[in-house]
């Protein structure tokens, strides 16, 4: 069998245009690959769905299910019962939604596919059916592993693979991605000890694999299919196809629009706070957080950003403007000065209070003498 897996579409976010485009590209690949299953490993939606989001999801899922049987797993962003309507869609091959953990037995392949939906500790205690574990004494992860071991033991002569929405210890995250809640966290060796030969997961937006040693079982995150926030890398966005004979993945890359996050300052001239990501790729979505010193024109600052040669033909340019009060300007300039006399000059400049000569020179000389005495310890 060949099983195509994808996830973390987050329909209903501000990235829908890019997500839908990537999902349509994925479906184009699926028409050529003709996998035996298409598994979506959670977070079809970014939050509770709305009519627009449901329509987008419906069209994409129906297109997929007209190619192969589709299996949908609930993620932590998917609201309970929100996915069930997708299971009722008419298609050539059918759609099965797993809001709770379940299995699919393929006798002719001697294979069991496990579908592990997102659940909190309270959800596992309520639905796992495990007895003898006291609430509060064991973590949700141990509950999940106990459940998974019990299911693999039920079919000792079968191979077992797993698709789910969970956290694997040691996984690398995109630096913008917050992970909240008390969901399932397992280790790579936990999965092997539970009896699994391979599997793919959702929840982490950065694509990565575990266990690439000689003959070692391979598990992976496919990552999101598009950059989901400014600053998230657009590289390596795609999906995978698991060959259940070799238990190895084929990785497919999708075209993804870069989302670049840049900080800048305007004080009559444009100062980029960092050159990382500059110049931008043509066709990127660019967000500039623009700090404007008090007293300078906002329109001039915005035009300077738009005309900068470092922002190359952006698909989208968002400029978030914020005023920086004079007090903040003074504090920053004074703080940047190295010596006490330099700080005094910076203060005069920032407050426009530079004294006349010879008072200016006398004050700088006395300040320098005091600083020298303090540094050498010659203070009475």
C-alpha cells in the first residue's frame, strides 16, 4: 500500500489563499500517485469553522476523496464535532473522520493503521476505557501509550503503522509556533516499543523525520503545507507517501509563498533593524514593523519602505506603524553612548540643551575626570 499523508492546513486563518493553492497542488500530485489512502493528520481548521471555511474544506476534501479513500484525524485546533460534516460528503471513495482514536484493519496486507486524534488528559480518562489508572497519577502520554500497546497486542501477527496529531519528544518547531495544552507527548522509542513500524504526524509545522538510521523505523512530521505566519520558513513545505512494503517515505515538495517579517526605524531616514531576510525574494508576502520617531511624518516613512530596493516585487506588503515617543528616543541614544561624557553629549543632543562654551567644555572635562577616578579607584 501507499499512504499519502498531509496536515496542518489551518483553514480559516489569514493564510487561506496560500493554503488552498498548496492543497490544490497536493491534489494534483495525488491524481498522479493514486495512493491507497489519503490521511489528514489534524488541524484542517484553524479554529471553529465558519461557512467560508467549511466550503473551502468541502471542495478540497471531496476532490481528494474522488481519488482515494480519505481519513481525517482531529487536531488540537479542530473543534469537537466540527469535522463530522466532512464525513457525510458524497465522493467516489468515501471519507472517514476520527474524532477519537481508532484503527483500520487491512487483512490482505496484514496491516493495522492506527489513527490517533488529539485529546487532553481528561479526554483520555473519559474515553480510553483504561481501568486501574488513577486520575492525576499518570500523564496523558502514558495513558495514550498504554492504549496503543493494548491495540497492537490485539493483532500480534500484523504490522502496525500510526497517523496522529501529537508531540514527539525532540521535535524541532518553527520559532513562531506556540504549543499549548496538555496533549500527548511520546518519544521515538516509545512508538517502537508500542509495536509501530512507521507513522506520520501533525501538530508541528516544521517538516522533519525521526529514525533515519540503517533499518531503523521511520516516523515523520510532514509539517504545514504553507507558511502559516510571517517569519515561518517557506522551505520544505509538502507531504509524504508511505510505502508499507518498505516502510519508507517518499517526500514531495509544494510551492510555498515566503512570509518575511522585518523590523525598521524611521527618523528621517530608513534604518533596517536587521538585514536577515533582505533583500526579500520576489513574490514574497512581507510584513514590516515600522517604528517612527516622534515628530517625523508617517507618510514619508511608509513611502520609504515601499520604494526600498531591498523589498523586491512583493506579492503583499503590510506595514505596521508605531510611533516612538521622544523619551524613548532619548533613552535609546543615551543608553547606546559608551562613556559618561558621551552620554552627557547624547543627552544634550536629544533634549536640545547643549550649553555654550566654555561651560560645555568644563562640564565634559569634569565628567571625564570623575569617570576616570571611579574606574581607577582613586575616589576619596
